[in-house]
């Protein structure tokens, strides 16, 4: 009757079942085959990034919490991110570190001499 011996383990095997071709499982970056999807790796921490926590920027996939400036740790979004050689920065830090140098570039009014 119902309720006894539930599950596939109780099914009778009356005939031989032929096995199909082996499964072609996705490989990881180390070349190992995995049976579990193989999620993208975070550009900051290197851990798996799942769809709900995924941010794409600078050609990589990131966790939402890892998508921050390398210099000041400010959270970034698609309008504020700047990248250089795989590292991500906010607009301000990118301009300070990699922008033009010299008199009048990014120094602000505090750097101008006061004349009377």
C-alpha cells in the first residue's frame, strides 16, 4: 500500500538498463571536473559568486561587498568604478593616483598661492 517503501530504492529492476555516454561536466580553472555548476570567482576574494550577490565590472565578476575601491574601500557602482591592471578604484582615487600631475591638476583651491 501507500506509505511503505517510498523512493526509488524500492523499485524493481526487471531488465538491464544501458548506461548512456559519460556526462561532460564543466571544468574549473584548475582543470578539475565539477558536478556543481562551477560559479564564477570573485575578482577580490577568489570565492564563488552566485547570481544573487553578483556585480560585473572591469571585466570581472565580484561580490557586492567586495566591489569597493582598492585605495579607500568606498563602495562602487557602474558609474563610479575605474579600473587599472585588474584593480578597481573610485573616481577620486583613480584621478589622484593615475591622473595628470602638475600645477592646476586635481589640487583644488587649497593648493593655490594666496596673493594680495
